[in-house]
C-alpha cells in the first residue's frame, strides 16, 4: 500500500495536488455598449411601474437573472417581489401563451 501511494504522488503534478489544470483561455473584454437592463438611479422599484418590470422579464414571462440584469442582490430581490406582486394583481401575465 505504501509503495502505491508513493508512486502515484511522484508521477502527479505536486503543484496542483495531482489534478490537471484546464486552460481557460484569455478573458474577453466586456462590451462597451450600454446594457438593456440598466436601472436608472432615480427610479423606484414598485409593482405599478409596468414598463420597468417588463424590461426585467423575458418574452416567456420569466424573471431575468441577477447575472444578466446586473442588479445587486438587494435590488434583484425587490425586482422579483415587484414582478410577483404585479402578476398576483393581474397587471403582468404569469407566463407566455403556448405556441400551437
């Protein structure tokens, strides 16, 4: 058992703990164009602002994720709650119609 353990550790890469590192390539620079989801600083997130809420939902009626929308965690929670309230009150559709 002792010999096996020694032979494995000597052949593996000691810097990475025996695991192969994957080359992830170079990071792409972010685009300079403005995001579709940017939130103006003076806008208050509430269920009555349908134009704003529709910008943060997809065509299928799903809430856009925080990674895509660029909102911070607090604002994303506010946005999700406002969209859910608007759906509950019937101001926004719950989902898209099915294709036939």
